[in-house]
C-alpha cells in the first residue's frame, strides 16, 4: 500500500544509521556497558540535531552549562 508523502523505501532510516555503523566499524566498539550507552546517546543526539537543523556544538555546550547549573538539558524536539 502506498501513502502520499511517505517514501516507499527506508532510505532515510538507513542514512540516519550510516554514521553509527561507520563509527562502530572504525572504533572497534566500546570496552564497557557505560561506553556503549554513551555512544548510543551521543549518536542519537547527533542524528536528531542533524535532522532538525540544530547546531550540534551549540546544543552540547548548552546541555553542559545546564548540567553544571543543575538544570534540565535543552530539548531536541
């Protein structure tokens, strides 16, 4: 079934996952569960920021300042 405005393939998803796959291949993964969680989370932030046109370094800076000041991280949605 086809729906107007919906791509018939999953190319957008494959493109979003591509950076994580390349990272894992080049870095040989992580050595700990905590390292794996960090990579999962930072790659999610990178992909979300890219999709929404948010400057990644600005977002990360704002998130670290918020953490330092005991506030919630800025929303990515």
